[in-house]
C-alpha cells in the first residue's frame, strides 16, 4: 500500500470507493442455478412445461407451441385427455391452486391447428428405415420423433384408421375427431408412410424386408373376462368392442337398462356413452368403493352428473334373464373387497364388461430373445429395447401406467434410443438438475390469482349428444393462466436480485440474458437469494 | 397506487411486487430495474453485509435523481450512511453530496436551498437525510424549524431504530423491549422500556407540512412512488424509511428485506401518506402475520423467546401496538377481516 505517501489517517488513494473490493469480505457466494420445475419432472411425456408457458406468457403462442412440440406431437389431444399429473406436482398448488397446465396446452394445440402451424424436420436424412407397428399414440409419437431425427418411417396399422385407443376407446365427447384427425394428419404430412388394415404377424420378416429397426406399440386390446353363472342371460358385451362399434357407427341395440361392470376410466366412458345412446338407466357395478376405484374422481363425478348410477361395493353373482343378483362387499384394511353374503337384485337388459384389457403377445412369442413379463406385458430395458436387438416396444404393451401421455413419452424415448442405436451409440440424456422445491421460492412476490375454470356443455346436451363436454379457454384466459406460472427454479428476469443488492453487485445483462454477480463487490449477504421469487440463486461456501 | 396497470391481461405473475419484469409495461417498472439508474451510492462502500440503510438510501436517491432529472443536492447528517460511504478521501456518492454535522442537516439543507434560490438555480432540488438518531434526537430542533418555515427541502430519515454507527445505543426511535448497548436485556423488564419514544411521522404531520410519508425497503414500488410524489411538490416534505440493520438487530444479513416486510405485514410499521396533516393514503397489509414472526428472528428480541420462558406478556404488548396501528390506519381490508 501507499501509506507512506498518504496524509495522516488516510489509508486509501483519493477517489471512488470502487477501488475498495469489498468482495474480499465474503464467506459464501451467490450462484445462479437452473432447478428442475416439479411439473417438468412429473410429465410422463417429458415436456418442458415451464419452458413453453414462458412463451405463452408474452403471447408468443407459435413459439410456445414449437417448444411444446419438441417433446409432444399432439398438444390438442393431450390438452384434452391427459390426466395432467403435472398439476398435482405444480408448486402453485401449495400457494393457491395449481396452474391449469392442460387447458393452456389445449389452447396452444388448437391455436396451431387453426393457424396451420407445422413442425420443422431438424436432421438431414439418415438413410435408415424404421418400422412402427401400431398407429396409437405411442406409435405416432415414435414416428414423429424418428422423422424429426432424419429417419424414414413406415407405420403398419391393423385397423382401418389411425389413432388406436384415442379413436376406438376415448369417446368423441372428450376428444372430438376433427382434433384427433388434424394432429394425426400433421404427423403424416411430415413424410410418414401409413399402411392401414395391415396387421403385422411376423417381426423377423419385417427385419428381413430391410427395416433397420422396429418399434412395436400394439396396445392392450384383449378384453378381460370373468365367470358369472348365467341362465338365459340377456346380451353381454365387452367395453372396448362396444366403444369401437360406436365409433364405426355399428353399435348394437342395448335396451333401456344397461349395467357396466368395472370401476376404471373405461367403465365410466362406456356408461356415459350408453347414456348418450338413449339408455334410461346406465348403471355401474363396482366391487370396491369410490376411494379405491382406478377411475379418476372427476370421471366418476362427470358420469354421475350425467345421470349414471354407480353401485359401489357390489359384485355380480348370477344372472337370470334380466335379473342380476349382486352381493354387497366390504373393503378390508388392505383395500381388498370381501364378500358379506348379503345380496340384492338389479334389473338390466344388457351387461357390458369393463374389466380391463390384456396385451395380445402371440406375434412376439416366436421372436427369439423377447421376454414376456408377468401380466402378459413385454419386457424392455432402460432404452425401451426388447431382448431382440433392434426391436423396441412401448405404450400399453410394456409394464407402465396405461395412459396416452405415457404412450407418447415412450414413443419419444424409444425414438431417441433407436436413433442412438442406429448411429451405433447409446442415448445419453442430460443429467437431471436438483428439484425446484416450494421451499426454494419466495412466494410473497406472486399476486393472488385464482385458477381459471373451463366452461362445460349444458347437462341436457351432455346426455343427448356426443358434443365435446369441456370447453377451451379464450386467448385472454389462456394467457392469464400461463402467467400464473411461478417459473419455479429458473430465472424469469424479474430484476429482484438486481434491485435488492445493497452493494450494486448484480449486473443486468439485458433482455433474455439474465444477470451475473460482480464478485469484486458482492459481500455475500444473501439478500438476492432470499428475495429471488423463483429460487434461481443458491448460496455456496467460498472456497479458497 | 400501482394496482391499475394499463395492460390488457393483468400482470398476474408477480403483480407489481417485483423490481421489474419483462412482462411489465416499461412505465410500471421501478427505477431500480433500469441499468441506467444513477446508483447514487456506488459499490465499494463499507456498509455491513445486508445493510438496509445502504439499500434504502440508494432506492430513495435514485428515484429522487430521476424525478429531478439529476438536478439535485443531498445533505447528509453524521451517521452510518455518511461514515460507510465517505471515509475521506474516498466516496461512494455519485451525486452532489454534502456532509453537515450530526445535528444540523435540516438547517444546512435550508441554507443550500436558499443559496440556490439566490443564484437563480430554482430547478435544483435539495434533499436532506439522516439516521433516526440524527432525526428524532439531536437534529430534532433544526428539523422542526425547517418544517415550521416550510423550507423547500425533502428530508428523509433512515430509521434503523438506534445509534448504529457508534455501537447500537438507544435512540427515541428504538422500539420497546429491544436490546441495545444502553438498554441491556437484564432485570425484570429487559431491553428498552415501554411508553417512551417519538413517532416522527406524526410529529411531522403535526407541523401541517405539504407531504409526509412512511416507506420500507420491502416495498420498492411504494417507496419510489412516494419519493417521486414528494419531489413533485414544493415546501417542506418528510419521508421516514424503515431500514433493518443486521448488526444492530442481531439478524441474518439475508433477512434484511424479509424483516422489513414482516414489520409492514404485522402492522408494526404502517405505510401511509399524509398531506397537510391528514392521512390521504394507506397501503393495506397483503398477508397479515403475528408480531412474533417479525420479532423472533432478531437477536435484539431474543430474550422474549427463551426456551421454556417465553415472555408472553411483552410479546402481547407489542402485538397490541401492531393492532392499534391496524385500527388507526385501517391496514387490513375490511372484507378480509
Ligand atoms: C375407453 C378408454 C378411455 C381412455 N381414456 C384415457 C384418457 O382419458 N387419458 C389417457 O391418458 N388415457 C386414456 N386411456 C388409455 C389410453 O388410451 C392408452 O393408454 C393409449 O392409447 C395406449 O397407446 P398405445 O399406442 O400403446 O396403444 P393403442 O392406443 O392401443 O394403439 C395400438 C394400435 O396398434 C394397432 N395394432 C394392434 N396390434 C397390431 C398388429 N399386430 N399390427 C399392426 N397394428 C396393430 C391397434 O389397432 C391400435 O391402433 C383410455 C383407454 C380406454 C380404453
Ligand atoms: C454532536 C455529536 N455527537 C455525537 C456524535 C457521534 N455519532 C456519530 S454518528 C452517531 C449515531 C448515529 O445514529 P443515527 O443517526 O441513528 O444513524 P445510524 O448510524 O444509525 O444510521 C453518533 C452518536 C457526533 N458525530 N456528533
Ligand atoms: S408454477 Fe409453473 S414451473 Fe412451477 S410447477 Fe407450476 S407450472 Fe411448473
Ligand atoms: S451498522 Fe447497520 S446501518 Fe450501519 S452499515 Fe452496518 S448494517 Fe448498515
Ligand atoms: Mg440509526
């Protein structure tokens, strides 16, 4: 130091305090981080939900849709049928109510259809050919992602139309067919070849034909059955067949009173469909209580609103003509139904069995290396590949939850792994960041903002037509809803850190470029960390 | 004040509680959000980690600089703000700044305003500032005179509730029960006594001056709006800003803004504006909290929360002070109550 040249009691050169590097006082330093938002973490299709909401917040719906399409090729469908577990995970649920992610997604999907937006194909042609078996959500998703990665894709579909259970399971009143058709057509328009009415029976023959890899996603279509002693029973149908017949306009006469047996989403959809077909009494008989049913609460509630009568804790013991003897059950401590010996009689003209579906694996049992797991589903490794090299599988036919979203996620994951495999490597997804927990947020900064509600069709029309029940959001509501997102764990440029630093040690880098810390002057007080609304800064010990 | 943004879809993400944000209209963002803010106090100052006074002074003076188009002189009483910014020959001030002595900043500011008037520089505005000790105790007479004469000065008090610069001695702004170097946490009534002290904003109001306001480092939009409003008026004006002091309060450096927020949200520090002696606007409490939430994190109130010997009567007495403020200023939304 220059103390020999300075006047008495003066230790620093004259001038600005900037020569005093107070950063040396620090024992901890603030560091900007990107944490994984719980919605993204939860999404079975691996969407960057926060990322696409970000664009919707500023009204750039096309960019929001493109960001969404990086992971999911069917946002309009998804925004309608996905069970949106992301919303259960959403941190905003701990503040007031979760962001209505699905309704914004649906808005973006419809916006893209309306404006004819199309996804880009990013990669140059690879020269590789991939066969996809089954045009359900999983197969369509794989085809889409493989095409974007540069591969030539052919889909072979046993049925007369593409869509799988999205068309032959989920009824029109939840998923209008124009929406489904538009999103399928957009995938096909990217250059995917679709061969309808073409059931694949021989996998090895397909490889021999010249396909470099095969993705199979044939779903689960074999209706489960149950033994019921029946004398001169009336009509007994299975749910999936009935829904398929309705879709094809070939539905049989059901009579005035219909019993649907089962407590899953299929049972709810069948009962609601039956109601719309004119049955006066649509009843569901289910062996456990509301708490244990596999259907979602809102599905049961919507069915009941439409006049479906649910007989909880009942099993069908026998059928005599139109008389159904049902036994009352109780649920034991493990949630299993136990008989009570008490019976009663219900009257019905038709019984529809909605007891779940099994996978038809006959065409795979001959393929060397393919393992069939318990429950008759096909085993795959962490890369979605079966025991037969080059044969991948996903969707309802592999061990996982059976939803459209999981199926679409499998399609993406399989496509990335097939791509890596075709290029002689292994897909190496980026390591997951630490979770953006609610405790990382400073929610004081978020305004009170109640969740927007989607309007519903009138009850009269819900009982008599197949018109869509749940309505979409207007642009203004969709943008409002997007803005309810708290941007958990990732800087959204609110300028708080830049403002609250008592030492002016935060540097603003301009729109889109976030901020950086000037460690020459940062004293490490940690106010920026405490006052960052979204938890995008972390304190780390200073190491020297 | 900031509730009616002109945007079509309201800025619901953070309302207008954050400093800035890409979705907010430029006009609705704070001065602090701008990279072009004057930074009245620049980096390298010697305030403690997390100093509320350094923050509050920059907030207030940057807003005043914008309001005056940079044509402004600041007079500063002795205290932390002066000492940590200006150890001669070095200074953090990036504005025209003048140090008086401990007790006479209002009088010096009056003189500066008179000098400017004499020299025809009527566009140059004068701001005077000091700590709570400099304002409510030693500078009290000068300040009262400045108010009484309605001199054209904005006086800002940075209230950290004690004489911090000389080692945390009690001032007439120190709250009851707080431990300071001169009100130790010993005896039957530990800490500062109840029933004394001065309410400076109300004393200022009693002078019937054109403008009086309270503000907090926890509500930047509100603080800037008040400084801007004060700068648009002539005559004597007074703003009292609440600035937590980690050293004197025994609080964590990262809790400075949080404590200021809890003081407002508990009702202990009401935010309001008054013109010519009448309260004209009040900032409602958004999420009311018990005073305990505010007191507990502070070392100066630690003796109220001793394991197994919580001093409920004292905590309740402080809660009654907050409740009285809530009643007096109507701090809680009627339908929310
Ligand atoms: C009534 C009902 C309602 C549902 N509602 C919802 C809902 O709201 N939300 C949700 O997320 N999920 C719902 N699901 C579940 C969801 O539909 C399925 O999990 C999903 O469709 C599975 O997709 P996938 O691609 O694996 O199979 P699928 O959709 O079943 O598609 C498989 C396709 O492969 C074809 N195929 C089969 N075998 C062959 C073969 N050998 N060769 C060529 N093609 C073949 C089939 O014809 C079919 O088109 C519902 C299911 C049902 C039955
Ligand atoms: C006449 C006189 N008496 C005492 C002092 C010593 N002194 C300097 S600053 C200060 C305390 C300042 O307290 P406050 O005004 O509350 O400001 P703070 O440091 O807390 O910001 C004292 C007592 C002085 N400078 N002049
Ligand atoms: S608030 Fe936004 S980022 Fe956070 S979990 Fe919900 S949707 Fe995701
Ligand atoms: S003692 Fe308090 S007021 Fe003074 S510089 Fe330190 S934190 Fe700021
Ligand atoms: Mg003080």
